[in-house]
C-alpha cells in the first residue's frame, strides 16, 4: 500500500483529529449508512466498524467493510494533507473484530498535485444516479483509474459494450429481481432511504434517487430505492454512461474488502477531480453465487467487489454526513 513508512510515535497535531475524522467521513458507503466509528489516541486514530449500521442482507459484513475501507482511504488522504505519510496497520487485533485499522503519522512529506486534486474533489464527489452528460471522458482517465486500483492492490476491469456487457446486465437484472422480493432487502431500503424534506444526515435522500425504477438503454439496472412510494425526486434518462467497470480483488476476505474500499474511494476521488462520477451497483454482489457467476462470465482476475458506470456530469448532489462528534468514541 502506498504512503507507508516505519511505525512512528508522532502526536496528532492539536485540533486536527476532528479534521481527519471529517475528511474520512466524506467517503462513500452502502446506502450512505456511514458504518464507521473512530477512536482518538495521542499518536493514532483507530477505525472501527459500526455494526449497528450493517444492512440485514450484508450477512458477512462485506459491504460494511468496503465502506469502512473507503473511509480509511479518506483518513489516509487527510493525513497526507497535514504533510505526513500515513502509517496503517490493518486488522491489528483478532480479539477485536470491529477494530479495522490503526492510522498514525509517519515521515513528513508534502502532498503532490494528484493528492491535492483528490482532496479538493471530496466536497463534490457523489454516487451519481442521475443523468450523465454527452461529453466524452477525459483522455487518459480510464488508464489512470486502473492504475489507481492497482496502487491499492485491486484491479479495475473495463467491460466492453459487446457480449460481456450484455451478460453482466442480464445477471444484474436477474439478481436485482430476486433481491427486490427479499423482505430483508426491502426493510433495509425502507430504513435507509429518506423522504422529501428530511433533515437526516445519513441514508439516501429523496433528491438522490428517482421515483421509478425504469431502466435506460446503456445503463445497468439500478436498485429500486423508491419502492413505489413516489418520493424520489431525481430525474433520469439522458445519455448512457461512458464506461462500465468491475472492481476486483485477488481474494474475498476481510482484508480484501478493506482493500476494495480504499481502491474504490481512490478511483472515485480521482475521477471526481475531473468531474467524472460513477453510479455504483452493489445489490447483485450481495449474493455469493452471483459474485461467482460474474467472475466466471467476465473471466475476472479476482473476486468482484463493486460495479461502476462512469460518465461526465456537472452536479454537486452530495449527500449529508454525520459530524465527527457522532463518529467518535472514547
């Protein structure tokens, strides 16, 4: 993993722990559950999973750990903004399964240009369920995003518009239909979607999902957040996404899920720095058999952890985040 140096004993600068937590909390998470908590120590921050925020259908905690991995990348980026190299210890204590990482300050090193751009993009990065523009992706962006995945120990596999895409769309449609009938999945959706005018600082707001689950040409079937309630406010339609990709990891264990989350956030921040956003497809991957099927049908080099559709957009539909005071435990 990049940005690492020998385990140090550098105190966190006074007043900066709250900033680091706020930066980490800008990460994407499954249905904006924000399933993370932080513990402040004199010379490090601990990242813990908040298992009370795990979805019912996420029985293994895979999506929860991917979300927490994204927060870990944000925490690392925050440390870089203070001019230090982050030192990360993943899954440091088997007797504490909710303790996912310890992060401390290592050697001094100023941010580079790409890191500054990623940090600046956090304020407008969002999961994009609306319309994309007709503009092509910036030249060279997709190889850059593939490199970003490799930098975190993952692989970003591009899916062409031919047979591979058709297979993926069919698998997602079938899996989505089954999960839409699952009462646990429906209960999760009802718990984590918000009505119009809600002041909640978690969950998916009505402004971020459409009132219908219509599927558009060139776009993979999306999760039905509205459930026939007619509260969704997001307009859909428009041009198809410019690219489809699958994020994969070598194996499929807790460490890989944290790796996938860090890679995902690095990819999304790097894309958002150039006003490219992604719709994220997690619902079909909640089932182990479907993940195996996608891996086999697309001949992936590892376990699929996230499906992305990328496109240009000029929007700042960020979802609310809980403040650091709600995320910190003693």
